[in-house]
């Protein structure tokens, strides 16, 4: 059976998915329809791939079997109810939405087993979730993630600007220390990893997050610490940023492709 993919958002991750499917890297898959508010991006898709349908709205995915969100957190909230009712597969890349918006988090937590099986959370820029899920059988005491990124990843961030935080060209600067709920609220485009970890461990308010701007690095570095009666575990991911968007790890786009392949 052909996987008919509907894509919302055709930035770096979206175009990477399109290319992977067009090049046959995902078996039995085709891009059925796309949507983006950027009309220039839409026109480019129409020119390059005339067989792809352009959605009239973000919920115009009636002819798709898999919906992938590669836009912003608000889009997840706007389409979630329609997705659940349609019983289509849903791959949200803006995972932070599930803990930034309390109503959405509640809806996600209250899904039944069948509904939950259709919401596929990609691992994004981190991993180790097979181990984490195994540890959960006994229980997790503490879950923490430190994200360290180059200064350029935090340009035009409202939290940094409103708190008058000055980035240094000579030394690292701690931008945030707190829980995953606040982290994804203040850094909605660059800390989906915190949301992904929170949803798999202690939840948004008990998962600890530290965000650091480091001018000495060129990679996005995520360090996860898990404590349990089973043991203590550390995972370190040093990801090259995507060629087109320094706020996004290359691995994040690949995780979306891997998730589609697994359906």
C-alpha cells in the first residue's frame, strides 16, 4: 500500500523529506500534498513537482494517509483534533507544542491506545529512547538535558532580547535553566529535544533543561542524564547543523525520514 504523505511546512526538514521520497529513499511512499504560508516556496514546489497537490488550508489533507508537520508549534494545536478524528498517521516535528500548550498536552495524555499509536514522535536530534523506555519499567528518578549550540542558533530569540541577555564571542553563556515546559515556551524553534525527552520520561515540569550559547562550537551538542534504580545513564549527541538552517540539527530531518519508513 502506498504511503501518501501530506506535508505542512516546506523549510529545510520539509524539502529534505520531499527529496528523500522523490529519490526513492522511502519505499512505497509519495508526496501527495503540501502546504506553506510562504507563497514563494509553494510556487517553487509547483514548478519542480507539478504532480504534487497544493493544500488550500492546513487541514486539507483528506487524500493523505500520513501528515507531517514541519512548521511551528501553533500548527500542531490547530490540526490535532482533525488528525485524531481522521485516524491518519501524524508525525509532528514541533514536539514542543505538546508541553507548551496545556490543553494539547492533556489531549495527548488522554488518547486511547489506538489513537496514541497513530501519533508518531520522531526522535529528532537525540536518541536512546529504546533504553529510556526500558528503564521506565522500573522508574526514572531524574531526567535532565543540556543543550549547547553556537551563538547563531539563538539570533532573534525573544526571550534573550526581553531579558537583555548578551551573547559573548569569547565564552559560553547560560541562557536558561529550568524545566522543559518553560524551555519549549521560551525557545520554541530550537529546543524540541527537551519536549521529546520530557514526554518519554518525567513530564514537562519535572524534566530539567539547561540551554547554553557557546561561540567555540559549530555543532549542536545535547547531553542527556537519566537516573534510576536500574543505573545512571548519559547520552551525548554532537550533531552537525543542517546546511540550510543552523537552528535545526541535520539528524532531526533524518529522524523524520526514518519515522516514515517505519510505518
